[in-house]
C-alpha cells in the first residue's frame, strides 16, 4: 500500500528531472524534449503494462485519458520545458508545483475530497513564495519563464483532474501508459515537422532519461497514490519537488537563484507541506 509515500517518492524524482530537461533544452526545443520524454516514459511503462495485462481500457476511459494527456502531458510539458529553459529550474519548478492547490480545489469541487483550513493557509504561503520567486526573476526571458510556469500549474491541475476521473475505472498503470502513448503520438510528429528528430546526442539522452524518471516511474507512483488516497491528499505530498529541484540545479549546473528566489522556493514547499499536514 503506497498511500501518500508513493507521491513523496514521485516528488523526489520530479525534483531531479528538471536538471535533465534543462540540459536537453540546450540542444533542442520544448516540443522535441517533451516528445522524447514521453518515449522514455513509455520504454518503462509499456513492458510493465504488457506483463500486467493493464492495457484493456473502456472507451470512455480512453477518451478521458486522451484529454488528460493533451492538457497536461502535451501542452503542460511544453510550457514546463519552456519555463525551465527561460527562467531556470530553481525559479520555474516552485511556481509550476503550485498546481497542487488548483488540484485540491478541483478535488473538492468535483470529487468531494476534503480541503481544510491548513490547506488554505498553505495555499496563501505558497502564493507568497511565488511572488518572491517571480519578483526576483530577471527581465525579458526570465519573466516569460515565470508566465510559462504559471500556465503549467493550471494545465497540470486540469490534466490531473481528468486523470483522477479515469482512475475511477482504470488502474494507475493503464492511465500512465495510455497518457504517454497519446502524448507521444502528438508530440513526436510535431517535433519531426519542426525540424526532424535528429537534435543532438545529449538532447536525446537527457530527454529519454528524464522521461524514464519523471513520466515513467514517478508518474506511476503518483497515480497509484492518487488512486489509493485521492487527489487532494496525494498532490500536496509532492512538496519536496521544488526544494529538491533548486538543490539539484545548484549542484549540477551552478544555477544561482538568489536569496529571494530561494526563500520563495522554500515558502512554496512549506505551504504545500502545511496543506498536507492533515494526511
């Protein structure tokens, strides 16, 4: 029984993935990187699904999963890659992960999941953190990165709500695999049309590695947690991701986020942790 711990494990992996995405983006663009990330995730998920016999899914579930993939794993991943590239992992990731509060609100409205006073207090603390991160961003491309990160947070929450609906009938492995398949079927042709699929060895390897970790193992762990404890309980457990991402980016790439951005990332993480204290 994974419970919330599955979401915590996913958060650790998601905290490391942005460093790989940033390296891949040095040689390519967000459409190619997002497409190859889905291919990497499928390399893990498809064999697991075949062995488990999890690919049989009702037509209505496939339709919901496809919509979730388009919103979160196509549009959301492209905007996520752009946010990381333009603002840096240390600034972009804390803002992207405020999707958790959108997800909690959707979970409460659509699925009757509990949202407590601690959740509201955590959301307010996270808003303060986002302000600190965004106000410390450099002009020009950095500001565009912040805007892309805010868009990502909304797209991810909407995609997770759709996935949560699909999880009422399908298992986590099926949802994760079909989402990856639908997303790759959109992004790979789009990347090919934008300049082919030969973008450099580093871009390919880092994209695939990020996909295996973030869209393969982490996504499976997260959806298993959502299926077991609900969206409002599982989403806040990803509080570790912004802090892990800032630390990993500092160690791996030497990214300097500055005291305001570092304090903002910590405030976002603490707000998410506060919101999950009831679990």
